């Protein structure tokens, strides 16, 4: 009776756990927006496994999985070999047990390779005969989403590797977004009044699975290779694999070799110390058997190999006082609250401030001036305020009320529909002007050397400039009147400004600060319309014709050029000698395929997808990653995916390989 009750209780708890884990899996793997931390998630898994261990009938009710990140919108492909996950541990004794088990199985002192565990998403890249063929997410371990179009945008990833030889080589590694870029993208999002991404990993998940590769390119994804999963027969050790990957031009992971538990533990501690120095987030260290023969003998369980384990670092936390909440005004008037903190040391760095993102975040956490708050190293160097120590709240504290007026100019702060942010709508607000000019001169825009934020502030304070147009009106005599500006630096600055007049058009399009236009979108616009004049005259419908330009961006560009004040700025820039056209438009607009939009599905025997795309672009056409009513022709290769059915549904013309090659021959592609 007792036993029956126990197992009923276990049943109920077990079902609830399975449902909870399932919901967390969806959020983590598919949506890139986990609701709980890794530690809490792993605790649920442990409880599930504990209950299953105690009750064999429960064990039969679930099959362990590696999660599932598949999304309907992508074509699917079967993995050449199952894509497993890793067993995790948070404690040293479990790590020692793992090493023990391996050493007992091998009967020898075993060499381990210890590597940082990169917090991104596992991705498989398949090369055929030394050419990039396709790339897949892990999916459910058996089949993944085809994310080739986005993986192609990853800089530093080789696409052609002649020395790889014939046959298929599958490289596995981690797609991630580096920390600096994460901060940049979040700042841009906050500027646009959007909810910031909660971590670099979640941003990477969302970015790799964007349908539009132009947008994915703006996210500047990166890849680090750590395994060869197919075509690895010739390698005896993991070190040899890493060497080969490096020699083929892949970015590879740092690694250290160790023997026995003590040495391995020391290596893990060393990686923990070093973690802040990597440009990517690491959430632990991976310990792997170096000898590949031994790996084969050890084999795998359902979801993870027996030859590796991930030791997870615990997030570092610190407590301090929230002394004040300051407001920072961005380029587009978005007002971001910043926590002014009593300085505290967190993983070796002194933290004085942290972004609080927006008013909703402050309200959700009920943060009040005077509170003792907990800081966590979310993504290591980016400190986040994760909560309040309720017991230490001072009696005098009152809930934070977001100000109604701009702290810089006194203008009204408005909350725009659908945005979490509040904005100062006064475009003459001084910090907004300063930020707009900083953006214009920055590396990602006009790239004017010697014109950093400090120098610009000096020019603003000295009333030498009031907008970015004035940069081109600066003269030697007024510059040398400024404190700390000698003749030499004045000349250097003027020559940098002169050089900026002939920058490629996309830099100017990006620099003038059209809302929602990032670097890659600016490039796509300049590629299609290599003249500012023609860009300014386009209708929303015209703009939508450009690959990668959606409704919001098209409307934003149109609105910008409909404002006479913006047109006046452009006229002034032109009058001051700035180039408003690209001297050499990067793409033919007069080719035989001019204006034609293609999409591709399946594989082509005569050429790889990348070459096919280049041939089409060289003839003036463009290639989209998905099928929509805008596509003129779908090129259908072997083993076509779901795009074919979509094209048929929309009545879009299709063309097989022979026909496509015939066309390319005709147009000289
Ligand atoms: S090896 C059989 N090495 O961590 C799996 N994985 O939690 C072999 N990861 O799925 C994976 N850094 O996405 C390996 N240096 C590294 C890694 C690494 C990050 C990821 C990978 C894996 C996940 C498991």
C-alpha cells in the first residue's frame, strides 16, 4: 500500500517533471530564450534521472533526448552521424569518477584534452571534395535544420579547402557571437526601443536561424571547430584533428593535455581563470579522451559519448548597493536606465555600473535606490543585476518611478506603441546629437580616423560643430584654437576628413542614421541602388524588391527620405564634396538576369551552391534563401526540399539542372 502510494506520488512528480523539462527544452533550443539558468535546468534532469533510477516503470516512459532545435521554416537533412550532446557535471568528485571510469576501461594512464566549452550552438558543416556543401543545426540529433545560407555569412570560415582532398568531411563546432558584438547589437536594439537579448548564446541561436541571410550577416556570427565527425578515419588523436582543422583554415579551440585527475582538474581551473580573456562566453570546460581508438572502444550512451564530459563553471555573483539609477540618452532618443553601483569586485573586475535595460525590467525586479542587489556575470564580463536582497531593503526606499522628462533636455519622454523603451522625441536633444555624430564618424560608418567620441565632444563643446555636416566645414584655424590640439593633429584630422569624402556609399547610408538600417542592410541597399539620389526617390514597393529588405526597413528608408530636413542634410553633404554614388557599383544591374530573383533547392552536380549563386549574381540576378511570391524561378537540383512544394503552391516557374546550366552557358556564366 505504502509502496503503491509512493510510486503514485513519484508518477505525478515524474509527469510534471517531464512536462517542465520539455517546456524548458523548447525555450532553450528552439526559441533561444531560456526561462531558467543551466544549473536549475540540470537539477531538474538529475531529479528526473533519480526518480527513473528508483522506479523502473518510470524509466520506460521516457527516452532521453539531446533536445530539439528544429524549426518548421527550414529544410531538414539527416545527419551523417548522430549529433550527440555531452554529459554535464558541476562537481569535482563526479569529474574524478569520470576519469576513473575511463582509466579503468583503458587499463592505462589516459591522456585527456581539456578545452573551453563555448556557449553557442553546435553546428555541423559538410564539405564535399573540399567545397562547402551544407550546414546543419543539431536538430533532434538525428536530423537538423539546413542553415547553410546563414553559415555562409560567417567570416573566417573557409568555403573552399583544396587540401582537404576528395570525399566528405564533416566538421563540427560551435557557432557563437562574440561578446563585443553582443554588446554592440544589444545597444542597437536598445536604440530601436526593442527588448535586448539576454545572452550572447541566445542571440546566436536567434541569428543562425534568421530566414534572411542579409540580416544574419549583420549579426556577425563566428565559428570555432572542435571535432571532425565524418572523414576522420586517418586521425589517431584529437590533437591531430585540431591540427588538421587549423591547417585547413578553421578557427580552432584552445586545448591543454593532461594525465590523471589532478592534472586534469588543474587544467580546468586554469581555463576557469582564463575564461574572461576569450572573446566568446564559456560556460565550462570539456574533458575529452585524446586517443581516438580508445574513444571508439568506450562508445556512447543514448545522448552523449562516454569519452567526454563537460565540467560546468558556476556563475559568479557579488552583492552591492544600488546607489542611484541614471539615465543615458541614445542616438535615436531611447533613454536607457543605468545602475550606479557601489564599486564591487566580480571575477577580478571592478564593477561600477550595469545596464538595467528599460523601465519594465526595473519594475519586474522591483529595483529601488538603496537596495542591496545581486550582480551576476552574465556572459562573464557583462555584469547583470539579477535580483534584490529583500531582507536588506532600507525602510525609506520607494518604488522606482521612471521620469516623465528627458534628463538632458527636459523634453517629454514617450513610450511608443510596441516598444519597451521610452524615448525623448526632441531631435535637438544634446546627447542625441552627440551620439548621432559619433555614429557617423565611427569605424562601422564613415570611419573617420582621429575623430573618436572625446574629440567630437570637444568640438561640440567648442561649438565648432552642431551636426555631422559641420565635420566637413572644420578649418585649420579654428581647430588649433582648441586646447590640446596642435598643428600636427589638426592637419591629420583634416586629412582624415578629406579622405572620408570618397568612402563607399554604404558607409554614408549607414552613417546618416536611418532607423533600422545596420551595416549589412546599408550594403544591400548600395549594391542594388548605388546612388543616394536614386535611393531617396524610391517608393516602399521599390525598396521591397531588394533582397533582404523587409517591410519595416523599407518603410523606414522611405520615411527618412520623405523628411525635407534629411534631404537638406544630404544636399549639404553633397555640396561639401561627399561622394553620393559608388564609383564602381559592386553588382551588375544590366546583366542578362538583371532584376530576376531566384531561389535554389537540392544539390547540383555541375557546381556547388555558392558557385551557382555567384554565377547568377554575375549575370545580374539575385538569389533568395526562401521561396516567396517575389521569386521568379526556383532552381531545382537533386533531392529538393520543401521549397519545391512551396513554389508549386505559388505557381512559381521551376528549372532543373540541365536548363539552368544551359542558361548560364548562354549568358556566359
Ligand atoms: S565536443 C559528442 N567540444 O557543448 C559531442 N562540444 O553541452 C561532442 N560545446 O553539443 C562535442 N564547446 O555544442 C565539444 N570544445 C567543445 C565544446 C562543445 C562547446 C558544446 C557542443 C555540445 C554541447 C554539450
